[in-house]
C-alpha cells in the first residue's frame, strides 16, 4: 500500500513539473526571438520541400547538416497545420517534454522516484534548455532520443532495453550531424601555419 502511495505522489509531482515545463516552454514559443543558430525557417522550408519530394534529404544544397528526421517531422507538421513557425516550435517543445519524461524515468530507474523528480525539476526549470526545446529545430527531438535510449537501457530488461537503446541512438544518428566546423577551420589554419613555418 505504501509503495502505491509513493508512486501516486510521484505521478502527481511529475504532472506538476510537466505543467511548469509547458508554461515556460509556451512562453518561450511565443516570445522567442528569431533563432539564427540553426535556422528555424530552413527547417520549415526544407521540411515542406522534402515531404513534397522536391528535394532529397542528402543533396548538396543542404550542406550535410540537415539530416532527415527533424526536417521530415517539421515538414509533416506543415501538411497538417500549414506553414507555421509557432506550430513547429510547439512540436519541438512536445519532443522536449518527452525528454523530460524520459529523464524522470532513467533517474527513477537508477536512484528511485525522488531522484527522478529532482532530475525532471532541474530540466523543467532550466530556462536555457526550455528555450532550446522551444526552437523549431532538432534540439527537443534529439534530447528525447538520447533520454529515451538511456531510459530504455536503465529501465527495461535485457535484451529489450539494449535493443531499444540502440534503436534510439540509431535514429539519433539520422537526426543531427554534429560537425565541428570551428574545430575543422582551426585545424586548417593550424596546418596552413605549420606549412608556412617549413
């Protein structure tokens, strides 16, 4: 009986944390300025073109940085809701909400319900993360995949947990390329300087 009471309390606390996350996130969706970091509008434009078959996900014009899953997710949303930056932001925020729930689940599997609630509360009240998740980009989607993989690995029996984790991380590989252009440019400059020294 005591275990079900603790589980019930944890569920209510988790719901309260999700409400706080949603309030912060919706505030960010409405008032987030133009996001130039990864080009929200490029996700809207490319998503629509990709779903209509007018471009392929790996063609050269996309620069190798726009991998297909977030582009198709935002493009699919446009077929349903029309071209709307707000709808794309809310979709990304929902994915970030999935990351919040999976963070709770992995922390609960490792250290119990209190740890899960603390981890979820930290995530829900971190303005920077909630702002990232509210951007119409890959941030919420990729965070949800990583947290889902970790939750599956920590919370499900083998071999299912391991397989689910591998599936999440495989989808993640098609969700965001992480080229470190600055490091590559730095290596190029360093190689040029070394060539000049000889």
